[in-house]
C-alpha cells in the first residue's frame, strides 16, 4: 500500500507541474460552459423564458389584422416589435434593406387594405350563406366576385431556422383566423339585424376555448425550469472528464518512452500497482473537475446574466453519477493509452474519438434533433448515458433509482475498458516501448 | 578467479514473436561474485535482451537462470529486490526534482522515511549534487542526469547491478566520477554487469568480458588475457573488430 501511495504522490507532482495540462482539464471546459451557455441562451431557452427577439413591423393596413398581429406578438412576450429605426417609421423598403444587411432577422409587412379585403370577402361569403335562407337574391350575388388574396410579406435572414420560420408564420396565421372569425361573427349579426329587425344581436364577444398550459413533469414536486445552463454544465463536464484521455495517455506513453517504465519494470513493484495509482489520481482529477464545473455553474454563470445551475435534489445520486462517469472516462483513457504506441497516435485518436463520442452522445446537439438512425447510434456512446443520467438528476429531479440504468451501463463500460487494457497488456509486455 | 557464481545462465534462448532468427541462442555463462563483468557486442548482438531477461523484463523462450540462487521464473520478486538496473536512457521524470525522483524510486524498493532520506543525502553528496537536489531533472546537464540515473539504481544497496552504457554522452569528469564509484562499490562487494561500446573503458574496468554476436558468446575471458591470447592485436577494440567484423550494425 505504501508503494501505491508513493506512486500516487508521484502522479500528483507530475500533474501539478503540467500547467498546460491543468489548463486543458479545468479552464478550457469552464470557458466552453460560459460561451456555449451564452450562445445557446437565445435558441435553447425558447421553450421557457425567451429573450425578446427584435422584429421589424410595417403596418400599412392600419386596421384589424395589422393591429391584431402586432398585439399578438406583443402579448406573446417573445418579440420586441419595432416600428421605428432611429425614430424614423419603418417602411417596406427600409425593413427589407435592414434584414438584407443582417441588422434584423425578421421583418413583417402587412399591406394596405388587407383587412378591408378580408372584410369584403367575409361579407360576400356571409351573404351567399344567408341567400340559402332566402334572405338575398342569389342572382344578385352571382355577379359579386371574391377579391384576390393579399400577401403579408415576411422577410427572413438566411440564418433563421426553418422551425422558427414555421412557428412565426403559424402565429401570424392564428391571428388572421382570429380576425376572420370575429369578422364572420360580426357580419352575420349585422346582416341578420338588417334582414330581421326583431333580431337582437347577443352581447357576447368571441373567445378562444382551447387554451394551452405548459408544464415540465419531473420526479420531484418542485418544478424545474430547463435552460441552457442545466444542459451545458453537465454536458461540458462530461466532455472535460473524457478529455482527460489526452493527459492520461500522454502520461502513460511518456513513462514508456522516457524509460521510467523500463526502470520500474526491474523493481519489486507490480505493474498493476503503478497503473492503479494513475487511475486513482485521474479519478480524483475528474471529481475535482466536476466540483469546479458545478461551482462555475452556480457562482460564475449568474455573473454573466445566465440562470444559476440547479443541482437537483439528490446529492448522493449526483455523487454516484459523477463517480461512474469519472470511472468510464479514466477507463477509456487507460485503454487508449495502453493500445496507442506513440504520443501522436494517442493525441489524435484520443481527441477525435472524444469529439465524435460527445457529438454522437448528444452533448452538442440534443438527441431529439437527430435523424432516426443517429438516435439509435447515439445510444452506443457512453457520453449519452452520462448526459441522460445528469438530465435525470438536474432536469427531472431524479434520485438514485432513476439513474440506475445509466450507472449500470457506465460501470460495465469501465469494466470493459479495464479488461481490454489487461488483455492487451498480457499480449504485449508493458515494458516494451 | 573470484568467488562462487552469483549468476548462472544455462542454454538461454530468446525468440521474439515473428522473428526468423533467435535474439539469443543457447547462451550459457557464469558470472562470479564481486566481478565487474563486461557484456560487449555490436548493435543487435543480444546484450540488451540478455540483460532484460536477467532483470525480469522478458521471459526467455528456453533456458534457465539463477541469480544468487534464486530462480528467474519462480523468484522474480525476490530477484528484483537484490538487483539494481541503470538503463542506457535517462529513466527519470524530468518534471520532478532529483530528490523527488530518488524518493519515488527508493519507495518502489520498499525504502521509506529517515533511512531513505539519509541514503539519498549520502548519494547526492557523493556525486556532488546536494546543492542541486531541489532542481527539476529537466534543468540538469547531461552529466548530472547520468549521475542521478546511476544513484536511482543503487539506493537499495543491490548485490548485483546491471549498467547499460552508463557513461554514454557525458563529460570526462562525470565519466571518471562514475567509473571510480563503480570500482569502489565493487570492492565493497557489489557484482557489476556492464555493457558498453567504449572498449578501452571496458578493458580498464572489467575483470572479465564476454563478446557476444548474433546471440552467442564468441569470446570470454579476462581483457588482458584476451589481448595476450591474440598477440597480433594490440588491444580489446582490435580483437572486438576482428571477431565481430567491420560492417556496420545499425539494426537492433
């Protein structure tokens, strides 16, 4: 045991003197968390508390539709409706130019007479309907034609995503339907009052029956609001933990290449003792990384105006999950370091494989956005199991029971990496550089 | 002739996987206590393979080896406790200080605490390194690194020490210091097995030498005796060239 602790101390000294390695392990992922959270706050948080998206609005209609569309955008609390730039009212031409320059992402132009056209068409349709009751002479109505459709023009910056475009157009259409419905209702009442003087229009206004209520079901009673921080902190922490593949493999290979391992091979100390000291030290580093990242999520991110990380309600589940991810990451580092022959091989394969596994595992792009084939493939990445486990704790308020499948998978992965490393070591002497 | 054999090698053969020729072919040799034994040969002759087997790094394909009566297969842990190895490469951690390196390697031999500290202080003082013991190895000169490399193999007072070209690439002062120290510990009872390409150094230092080539011993004896046996050659180097040929051996 004394030899193990001596080897552990040596690993510690080597690690703390590797300033570049420390920056790679601690500073880089924290910077990534801050940058990614700030960048994604716009897109990701659209499901919760939106930042106001500036939208240029040109209302040439100045009637019901234009007013209702504007009212709809304002009441959604998602859009900052801008009708003037530098105190000058926006026109279609200036709006189009502003979007073309990239100053604004979206501009909406409601043309003059839009409501009038809708109203006119509604009246015709109502009259034609009432003609069926003998209230109008159908022969007279035959000569009245419906007016052509009118176009509400929406100018989009090319970077605006399709899903967002669809949502915006749906919102405009919804306002249009509301206006049209009200017009039809009003028109019927008006015509019935003219045709049947005894008719008393009801004093009611149309209201939407169907309402939507948003909830985020979780394992605990307190509601958790998903946000970029709840995703980015665990995602980049997992990435950082797996990125120890670089310093870990470098440490293994350097020892081999510089001859220290040759010397150690001639000493009365088992190879497994030395390797386990490395594993122990890097496990400690992973746990330290997690503490560092979580503290960053709780203390640093709010400084940048981002939400504070919510650690969930089960601390033991968090510790267990972190330990399993750390073991999987260290096991992976050991396997890559054992199999790689040179620094270059380990650095190239290690970093690229971690990037692939993280992208595949949903650390960069949420799994639900992936095509079906990729969704299946993503299940193979240990980082997917890791992020799923953290989601269960951070977003769904899960406890140990809820993370057991992920814990089991990660532990099996760790055992597999140790097994592969041991078999490879048996085949090839570790003291043979 | 010195005392009883401390190392007995019988019919030692090593064939690497995929190799057509064995690296060592039925090598048999006795090395006696208190000897400074030189293992000489061109590149690829089998010196490093022989030493690696004696140190327990490789398993032989065939043959039998005992060190101080301990069997290389059955008692390798005990053997590792009584041997010291000084590799040709500077097998130290560059980002640790000399003292940290020596403490770690001492710990690996089971040494701890005050006895280890005293031992390290003694060796650092002996080799003129005590003032630099807190410096990182990366900042040491080549000669200083060689001296620490040697100390790391001596910390546990081994009965047998294997030295693989311990003086390669260093200044004359460091070389003299190292060779003098080796003579001193040999007189105190340590058996030394030494490989080198410096024939003159081997001729002056070794009590016996074996010239090996293509995995077999082609000459064995006292350096002065070998020179006497070949009066047509003036020194060990000429005999070596005569026996192993003039062609380059760049492969290992």
